[in-house]
């Protein structure tokens, strides 16, 4: 059994004994279930494979927190994403999108909505999706244009959503639309839209450089009752930003899993590859590259752990640390995977090799839940300007 975590990081005070026990359970689960994703590239059917993974995760209780009274522990969510990402990209994707899409319901739904939707999402008999982005409004949430007009006792939706993760397989969508309570961000509302709602169509399944379930959605005179509103009218921006703030750190955790697998592959290659009457590992340039990779891995792991600890302990400024963790971990993971390919040489370019797959899979994490550029903006806006002009005693 491969243990995909750094035991020294897990032993730090950021984590508790239950987290260390969970790490062992994650390692055992991914080892036992590797057959779920082993042939996904050859199969070229990410939707079918992802559904199988989601069902298996649900059967084994990975989403049980969605049907519990207490808020999810984000250190545990981060560890789950890190371990799954180490094992396989689509395994992490399957877990993360279900968890992310269900979290707004967990936090903002009425008692009736929770009773209706959360049990099925918790046991994965139902699949969720979060429909936020549009072709002309990705990171700029305030610019969303999907209309939700009041008609009688309900709403009618017209417009499109783009890049919807789980778009083609979801049973339920959380949709952010413009209801016009105010300008920009103030005029958005969140809706719960079952996939069977007339007027809702999956109009395009998207092929990406790493196989994942993506699709675009069309809403054409899509009628919803008033009780489809999640939270309250005009509260959609808060719903969207809140879930992104929380899940950015988990993207950093997934990046950490990808990076650690790349590091392990690079170490194995360097130790085994003969060159110049020695090993690749004996070359000073290779040893320096591996040292840089190790430094970045440690820094990313500490930033992710801090962000999750801040959120779990109710710290109000956790969002800044979530962005810091996401930015550094994803950018560093890109560097680490690239370095692993370089150490492998031509062998690292083979399409279905571990490094070849990692090279394709890692790129999207610098975009998900807000691009690296957006994270820098968030971090800059959070700087404590009261420190300007302070002098040390």
C-alpha cells in the first residue's frame, strides 16, 4: 500500500489523531479501489468512470458529512483530496465536485430543501453540480447574465452556463442567476434546479486535455417554483463566493497530491536510471532539482494545513489563507510536475505514463475556483495596511 502523505507534516499540531487515522484509511481505500480509474484514458469515457467512482465513494461514506448536523472538517476534506489526487485525477475530481456542489445546500438550504436533497447527495445516489461560470463571465461573478425573471409565484430562467463540472451527469444543479434585486453582485440569486426541469438542456459535452465530465447548459423558459431559491433572493453572490473561499484550499490539497506523486516518480527514476557509470541521482543538477521540489512540497503542505486549520477554528481571515494555499500549491505543483518530466527525459513524454498524465492533469488547477491572477488580487486586497509605518521596538 502506498502512503500518499508526509507523515512528518501529519505529526504537526495542525492535525489531530483523527486526521492521522483518516490518512491511513484514505491510503487503504485508494489502494483497494484503484481498478475504478485504472483504464479511464483508454476508455475515453470520463462520465461513466466518474459515476462509478462517485457511487463507490458514497457507498463507503465519503460524503456522510453532508447529512450530519455539524459543518464539515476542512482538514479532513483537504486530506481526502490530497490522497485521491495522488491516486488519480478523476478520483479527486469525482469527490471534489460532489462535495463542492452540495456545500451551498448544506449551508444555506431550508429545512425542507435539506431533507429533500442532502440524503441522496450523501449516499451518492444523486449527483450534484454547481453552475456558476458563463462564457463571458468566468472569474467576474458580478457580470453573470443568466436571467431569472419573476413570473407569478416563481421564476423563469433563460440563458446559458459554461464549463459546468458534472454538467452531463448531475441530477441537481445549484445555479446562480440574475434576478435584479440590485446592480452587479447585488442582483444575483442561487437556485436549486433538478436536471429533469423542462427547459434545461445539456447542449455540449466538453473534451478537455485531461478526461473529466464537463458540459455547457442551456435554460430556455425554464420554470421554477419560488421554493427553488437557495437562501434568499439577492444572496447568490454570497453563496458563490463563500463556497469558493472554502474550497480553494482543497484545490491546493489536490495540487499537493499531484505534486507528491510526481516527486515520488522523479525520485524513483533518478535512483534507477544509470548514467555516466553511476545513477541520474548522482548528478549535482538533478539533486538540486529534487531539493527544489522538496522545498516546494513542504511549503505547499504547510500552507494548506494552515488554511484548513484557520477555517476549522473559526478564524475570520481564513479566506486569505485559502487563496494563499491555492495559489502557491497549484503554481508549485506545476513546477514540480514539469521538473519530474524533465528528469524522466523522453520517457516522461509518453502519453499514458504517470508523468505524461500528470502533466495534462495539473494544468487546470491553476484555473479552478479562481485563477492564479484572481488569487493574487484577493491576497493583495486582504493586506493589513495598518502595518504601514510601524517600527520595531
